[in-house]
C-alpha cells in the first residue's frame, strides 16, 4: 500500500500517518520528493482495512499494490486449475462446448437437443429453469420441473448438465439434479448467492457481470473459493458499452487477462454477448483462437418457437457445422475438441 | 410493434408474417416503401411475446412502440405517487433527506447519528446491516443485530428507518425492524429479491443498478408493483462509465427522465455516486435543483473510523451545514425541507 | 513516480532499475515488502519520459504520482482564472449565459435571436457556422457567411459572440469576426487545432470530448495554455454511456472535480447533453446549483424549422422563463445573473 | 421513417403531420393502435431532413428505418471492396499484416524494422510521423522528416507505407511520400480531415473512434467515399469502457458486424487496443479467426527504448513467432498470409 500525501501536507500530518501505521504493527518507508511525499507501507495490510486513511489530514490518495483476491490469484497458485464436471473436465488440454436452449421448455425439446449436441461434439448440456428476465411479464422458467427434465436428458445421453440458480430455493432444488451450477451475469455480485453456491461444493460457472471489471469478477469468484469450493469456471459473456449493433460487447481480451491473473479456467459465450445468430460463429472461432477453455453456445430445435432468446440460437445443423469449423482451429491451439 | 423487412424480402415472406400475426389475433398495416416494407402491428402484443419473429425469413428488425412496464408507467397513471414511510412521505411537496452511516457498527454510533441528523433536518435514518462488499475479506455487516440497533434508534428519535436487504433471510429479519426496505444497486436485477420485497408490502427504496438503463430500472420496479406493492421510491446513485475521478458518474438527467416516464418518486444519493466527501454538497444541491424528491446522504460520527465508505461520509457539522445550504434552494424548487 | 516490481523480481532486476534511474539523475527509495518491492522515484520525471520502464525485467507496473498537466493545474495556480470575453467575464462572481442557435441559418434568425436572448438575460451569443455532422448529407454550416452574420449581430446588440472552429481555415476566418473560439467535443483531441487556437490568443471555449476523462480534458486545455493563451473556459456537455433516454449523460460531477483540480472556469451545456427540450431547464438549474460559472443554452426563433438540433432548442419565451427561474438560484449560489 | 405519436395525440395533430409530409412530396401509411398511432413515411426522406418533426405537436418519437450511410452500405453495393495499396491488396482472399513502430524515430530504426517485418511476413510498413499525444509534453513526432524516412524504407524493401495524418499540412506532406493515409481514432469525426483525405484519392485507413458506434464509423467512411474515393479500409482498435485491465476494450464483434453492413475491408489493431505486449498474440489470432482482412501490429527493434508506446510493441523475434503462429489459422480461414 502506498500513501501519497498532498503537496502542502505538513510535517505533523506526515508524522501522524507514520505513527498511526506503526501503531498498527506495520513498517513505513518515506520518499520525500520535490512535489510530494510518499509513504510506502510494508506488512500485513489487513491491519489497516477499514481505517479510512484516505481522509486523514494531508493524505491525497492511497494506492493498493497487491490484489484483494488471493485464492483466485495466479501469483499464489501458479498451476492452472482443472474443473471436473461429470465425465469431462474444463481447463486442461481440451476444448469443452456447453450447449442447449436458453430456457427449458419441454421434455421433447431438452431430449432432442441433448442428443443432437452430443452427436455434433458438445460435452455439457445447458438449459435454464430459472430465468432472470428484464420484464415480469416475460417467461420466467419451468423451475424444478425444468431441472428434472435436464436430469432425464443426462441419464439418457450421459452429458453432464449445468443450470442457472437465482436464489437459495433454486440452489436447494438444483443440487438434486445438476452437475454444475451457473451464477448469471445479473447475480455476479449477489454475494449471498455466491456463498451458498460455494457451500454446495458443486462446480460453479460464474458469468461476468454486465458492467463488472475483471478485478471484481475475480473477487466474486473469491467468495466461492473462500467457502472451500475451488471448482469455479469463469464465463465471459459481453459487457455493456455504448455500442448497439450487438446486445453487449464481447470482451475477448478477458481471456488473456484472466490467464495472466488467475489459475481458473475461462470459457466464452458468444450467443448472449451478441444476441445475433450470424455473429455467433465468427466470435466462437475468435474465442478459441484467443485461448478459451470452452464455449457456451445456445441451440434450439426450432429457434423461431423458442420462449427465450430465440434470435441468437443455432439450429442443430448450424451447430454441427460450427463444431466442424471449430475442430481444426481448436487442434491448432492445443485444445482439441473431443 | 413495427416489423421492418429486409430490402430483398420476398412477397411470400411478407405474406407469411402478415398471416402469422393475424392468426394470433392481431391486425397489420403494411407500408411499402422504395427500399423496404414495414409491417405495423395493432392489438395486444402479449399474444406475440416469445414468438421470435426477429428470425423469421425476410425480417430485418422489430421495433417496440410501447414500453414493457405498465404499472410504473406515467401514461397509465399520470398522478404522482406519494410513498408514506413512518410519519413522513416521499413524492409530495417536500424534500426528504435520508441520512446515516453506510454500515451499522455499534449502538452508540447509530443512536448518536440518529439524534444528530434529526436535529439538522433529516426525516429518515439509514444504516446498512447487510453489506454487499466486493471482497469477501471486507466487513460484511452486523446483520440482525444491526437491524435491532436501527429499531432502537427509531424508538428513541421517532425517525423511520431504511435498511438494505440482500437475501430472503434478510427480508424475513428486516420486516420485524424497519420501515422501508432498500434494494441495492448490485441487486437491482435480482428478480427473486424484488418479488419477495414486493410481497412484504413495505415501502421499497430501489437503487439503480451500476449499468442499468432507466427502462430496465422501471422494469425492475414493475416486479415490485406487480406483487401488489405500489410503494416504490427510486434512487439514482451513479452509473458506471470510463471516468475515474469519481467512483461512479451521477446521472442527474435521470430525475427529469423518470419524471416524464413514471409516477414514482425519485431521490438521489451523491455520497455513493461520487465516493468523495468534497463533492457531496455541490451534487446534493444540484439534485434538489433538478427536482429530486429527496436525498440520501452518508454521515458518521467519526468518518475516519468508519468500517465502510468513510471517505464519502460527512461529519455531523458538515451535514448540518449542508442542510442549511439546501433549505433555501429546496424552498425555491417548491419542495421545502421541513 | 512509483515502480512496483513483480513478486518474483530478482535482486539483479531491482538493482538494474535503481541504477538506471540514478544514471538519469534521479533518486530512488526502496520499500521491500512481504510480497513485493516498491521503488519510489524522486526528482524531475521528464528525464524518464519515453524510457518505457514498464517493460524492463521484473517490473509489474508504474504509477504516476503527479498530474501531467501543469499550467491548468490548481496546485501550481491556486487562484481561479477569470476569462474576459468582450464586455463580460467568466469565472468570477457572476453567472454567464451563452445562447443562440445550434447553426447560423440567416440574418433574420441570428439578429432576432440576439435581441431576444439579450433581453432575457444572456451575455454571449453563440451560433455555429462550421457544423461537424455525423452524416455528410446533413447541413454543414454557412461557414464565413455565417461568421459575418454573427459579427453583425454583435454590432447591433453589443453581445460578444462565440463560434465553433473545425479547421485551420475556419480559425483564419473566425479571428476576423468572433470574440471567442469554440473547440467542439469531436475535436477535443485534435491537437493541431488546439495549438492553432492557442496561438490566436482569443478566449477559447473547450468542450469535453464524448469519451474524454477529466484528466484528458485538462491535458487538452494544457495544449492551448502551452501556446501562451491562458484564456480557456471548459464546457461539460455530456459523455457517452449505455443510457439511451438522453443523447449523452451530463456529468455534473465534472463541475466540482474541475473546481478541485484546476483554476479554469467551467460552464455546462444541458442542450447538447440531453438532446431533449424538456430536460434543459431542470439540468440548467442543477448545473448552477452545482457551482457552474455559466451555461450554454440553445435557442431558436422557430425550433421546428431549425436546420440542426431543433428538438433541443428553446423558444424565446421558454428561454426567458428559464432565465427568470435561474435568477434566484444563481443569486443563492453567489453567482447572480446580471 | 416511422413517426410514433403520443397516446394522447389529437386527430388534428395527426392530420397536421400527415399533411405536412404529403406537402413535402412523400406518402404516409397510418396504423391506428389501441394505445398509439403510427405514421409510416414512404418516399425520399431527404425531403424531410432538418424539418425537426420530433417537436411537432403530438409526436412522441421518430424512428429511422434505413441507414444514413449509402456509399459504404452493403445493401447498395453487395460485392466486397478490395483496396489496392502498393503491390498488395486488402479485402480479398489473403491476410495483410501492417507492422512497424508507433513513432518514426530514426533512419536506422525504420530501415531495420522494414527489413525485419518483411522477412517475417508483413506486407505493409506502418510508422507515425505526426503523433497525437494526450499531453503536450510527450514526443509529437518527426513530421516530414519522418515521412521521408518511411519513403526510403519503401524504396529499400518494396513495402508500401502507411502514415497517420492529423492536419491539412500533414496531408499535403504525406501525399509526396506514402502509399496509404491513416486517420486515427481521435480524428475519426474530424470531418474536415476526412474530406481532405478523400480528395487525395489515396487509400485511407480509418480507425474507429474511442467511443464511436459502428454506425458513426460507417458515416465517417461515407465522408471519404462521398469525395469520390472508394479506397477505404476500416480498422478496429478498441473502444473505451469501464474496464482498466486493458487500455481499451477490443470489440471483435465489429468484424462480423461490418461484414454484414458494409462492403469495406476491416483490419484489427490489437497493439493499441490492449496496450500490453503479452495480450497482442492471443487477440491477433482471435481477430484472424473472426474473419478480419488484416492486422496492424506494433514492432520495434528495442521496445524498451521506444519514444512512444513501447510496452505494447513486439520485438522482431516475437513478431516472427506471431506470424508463424498466425499462418495456419489464416490458411484455415481462407485468407492465407503470403
């Protein structure tokens, strides 16, 4: 931690800060420059948490030097984490594709989708049973009935399933049916939910919030890991910007940035990011080339009849064609699609 | 709803859309232009919800004409709503100031604050007992003990109290102690929580999400009203932009925009928006001049010792001075401070 | 300047940096912490400009301590600057209102406007003769003919005039006719234009770029001051965000932020920021309450016939009513409207 | 164009609009719905430009149906444009790599770079002679001397050269030396400069503005094409968001979006977008996989000594390794690197 004093800070003010820090058991290093004095703080900074030094007399600003996230930080855990989900794993030398409908609608829809995506090359089935929708008048999901249909599809195809949870009640239900919990973008800083998801010890897919910085995202993951659950996979799904040609702006820089700051796997969801079917394939290819560990791709037997996000869903032939196009690129990147 | 066809849409594609709409019980009006054909849809559009017409053959895009929020919409409820909270009310011809610490820390802190802010001119006591914090290692709040301290302060001073809730458990506890529930920015689209807050029938203070559009904010309020709870007060608290000189960018345009689109009261929180104590007063004045129904201002007996957000908290003398400066401006705006 | 080393930086790497800095004539202070080593640099940092220390071995990142803008910085020039424009001045104990049409269209329009706004209370006439328009097919301005009409209006009414310049040719023409040059938002980082405007020694109104940070804005002003021209007035006119209910998001926090970081006057343009006539008045009031030195308000004799930005222009009666409403608020803020 | 009337618009107001439109020579189609009336306008909308119908009585809002850009629009020019630059071409079945230093610094630097990048696989040499810099105290470029060095490097290696221009004077000089003009992000809406660049008939590389929408970018290109110059190549280089882990947020969605809306070629600059050397390679790969026609990559013989943007520059061995890694991906995408 570095404390930058104001140009006109008095010697008494500087002394006061230095003494305060020492009384809290830390050491200081003073740099007295032409314009300003800088106080470097050495030691365990948690002793100064919530001391609000920012408003002490003479202080201009305080710069943190180390990251607040520890368990998710690559500095303290250099080896990449591999998260096992059912009979597949994410974060190793393979590309994992999760696919399925935005919302679970019927037994036929889910079963038909599971069979088709497995055949094309997907390893995990996705499907929403609890749908966070902007308007209360939009379809809100089949809830536990939807989870049950997902489980049946797993039993029939062997594909592990991932479902979003939006409340304690949803978690309580989901643990009976699914292989992986998803925390959606709108709940990325629902810290209560993060803790409860952590307690289940199930793998958790944590989507980036619409306006979350990468640092906040890693801090959100830290909530899950701090509950003793190391099985977290991050998912970039677009951030909110001024651009309106796409629903959100897919931030593919997040892939190398996460790679340099954390040991957790990262996958990319081009379907929700763009909201436009025609843009899914080029951005899926780009995500794999950027080094992502996997993809989440929306598919639907009849997108024009989907109750949610149909315009971004691929048909089964489109999905199969996508997988075939991805295959050689994934192989080149050292992460072949099984 | 308006459907814009692609320039090369075939006559068959246009017929298909028109027939589909009519089969769903709505009427169409066709405008055939030089470049494109436009289909106007007349009737109850909920019959077309989730039909995904966007991806039907020949369709370029679909433009909604009417807002998805109804109960919060001024068009259908032109009279301003006045929300009663304890012995005060928000949305009428008076300015309401909510004040208190970011986080409840002790009985003395809360009681001392309640007495001081009441004397200076505030009508409602705020204080957080459940704190959503970016890092799991920051102070997370006193929870139910904190709510109890807030209630004691109300009993001693008569000031109604507002506390943030972050989960079902927090709501279950809060209804026993507080006069108004707060849904924070990070939970603005926690739709589960919105519904549960709606069911309590307590007044709800709904903060705008960090990256929420005004339309999404009104849709979030719609979730509460749709549960039969009309007592919603909106709170602008800054949105996320590229600017880093302030913690967020206070969007004061939201005051007249909400005024033109909704009947709900709107207050402004310059403390969280800026994160800097020196900017609170000019922006509080600006909010009142823009026509806000109230303010939320953080105060603390000893900001430098606050466990949360000390740098933006006012001392009691600073708060008193702020109220005195606000008084004549509020009177000029036709919303005097009691 | 502070250099933060990587956790695994070798002693040799640290020595290398320290020696390099000393060879450039500066001093260093080392803080060796549990996790990282920090090197404080003391002395004239321009000696290290463009040395790209960021990529030296072992360096994690470099934090600047002092601002790059000097002439515009309040730290080195604590007294507020007052800019004289014709017979009025901006930045003192008075509120200055600039008003007029977005674009100069005819002699009648300009003259009629000048007379009306002067009567209502404005001190400066604005009017665009060179219009930067998103599409090449929109009206591009009357150019030098427009400047001439502005000058005639000044001669008739005594109001000084401000016009936007967009090129060297426009500056060469404008110096013959106007009292103040305006650099628009789209040209805020047209550094060539900033230098040329600086050389004229005319007062310059510098609008904030659509996505400019306050620090970049002050650096842009620095370009003008560095040419020996201290007569710069800043104008906040909205920044680009995800919100679409207003054309841009007016950042009124900029008023106190600029006040704390610079000695230059700051005015606010709610017309361009919102793009909606009904929102101009509440935000004009808010700007004055936030402490702005002035306002820029678009007016037009017949907004529905304006060739540019009619929807945000006030009619003359609306403008007069606005001035009358502003008057007591301006007086309360210690900046009465003459 | 579609005009949406307010719910309470009177029959007289609707008649007034309809008559006004007809008087301007266009046709109307009325859709009278439950809540609102919609007026579709058919015919040449330029007749209504600048009529400010938005503020006519009873009008709620106006929605454009067709894009304002015409010459750059794929609808009216479905075949992809191929831009010839020296002996190479951009937009066909090949990947083009432009590389070189951010700023021209010396004859040795430019010559050494030209030789090295040509050997590795680049087709075009880039180098800045006029540098737009945030601070007036940063290196501003070698100007015409720099252009001369670029030309010498072309003569020695045969690589065509591209240089940024920032003013009329810079264009006048550049046409004597370079093969392609670059308009930088900060000048994307310097409409004067766009027109002048258009008049030269040289190929123009148009970078996207930091906060420009794709629609504005295409309108900026329209300025160049409207001068009779069809040789425009677009360059995505990152937009400004709240994320601070990278300098800007590279918007790779722009590649398929541009592909669907325009016939112009698009290349990607991951160096300026990220500002971090380690992120250049993954994002260069991603850009190629997304379908980009080319890349702009900064290289420098000694990045640690670069006078501008050293931290993002690749060394020659790094660049060679990048080209080798790109080669098979480019081949897979049907755009082999020569």
